[in-house]
């Protein structure tokens, strides 16, 4: 509804040149936030149109956990508008890759929210989604239960690329719903780069 839409907190510039979150002008070095300086990521840069709190958090939870997959169309519009408003470099992107779920979690949820968002973005910008290029071969605990260090260990080496020839020398847009510590997207990007990917950008709905 219009009330919820108006209460979505947007991520505003200046952005951290790595995680994409809003930069506090009094607390950064070379356009990079303190967290990213301490914990480097495998992806080249991340972007998020929204802040993961309030209405946005409620909508994402409804989308993922309450079988409201129809919200994907509305929520992806936030990502599409953000791409256009800030002229994100989609012209250089060869493939859109959704962050995969492990097959056990996919059976429980019956859909991958990252793939739903990816398909809407790809349709808008005439890009190809390669949904089977990245595999989550290890079933992990949900990240929401863990602190930042435990999140990194939880997802370490949990992704692989079955067909490296599909990824080699390609520029990738990796899509997920939320970036918190960045551990999941970083490990996914690591697998893509190990398979020969060139640039890996990350786009999430919120961070």
C-alpha cells in the first residue's frame, strides 16, 4: 500500500565504495566505511536501494517466509529504480546470477527469492539470468542466528560453479535480497572469481 511504500527507508549517497551503504561523512577513509576496511570482500562493489529496517524488513520477511512471492514484482521495482537513478553500470554486465539456496531450503521455501528478483531485473534491462551457474553445495545454518565472524565461517566454501565455461571472463551481477555482513555474497563472489569471472558486482534489495 502507499503507506508502506512511503515508509521504506532509502539508502542515500554518499555510498561506501565497497558495501554500498550510506557513508557517515565524518567516519570513512577513501570513500570506504570502517567495516569494509577491516573486513575485505571478494566482490568488487555492492549496491542496495533500501535500509534493512522497519517496513522494508517486514516486507522482505513476508516475501521470503510467508509465501508471498508475488511481492517480488513490487520489491524488484525498488532495485530497478535505483539502477536507473544512480546509473549503475549494467551495460558492462554479461550475466545476472541469483545467490542460490541449498536444495533442502529450496524444498522448504518452494522458491528462491533472489531468483525472483533477478528475473524481474533481467526483464527490465534485457539481461540473461544464469540460475544454474552457481550452486550452494553445503547446507548451512541461517545467517540471522549468527554474529559476523560466525557468519563468515558458516558460509565459507559453501558455493561452487559446475560449469566454469559459462562464467569465464564474464562480468557478473550477483543478486540477493539482503546484505548484512556481506559474508554470503562474498563467498559466492569468491566461487565465481575462482571459476574465471571478471568483475562481480552485488545488488541487494536492502543492507
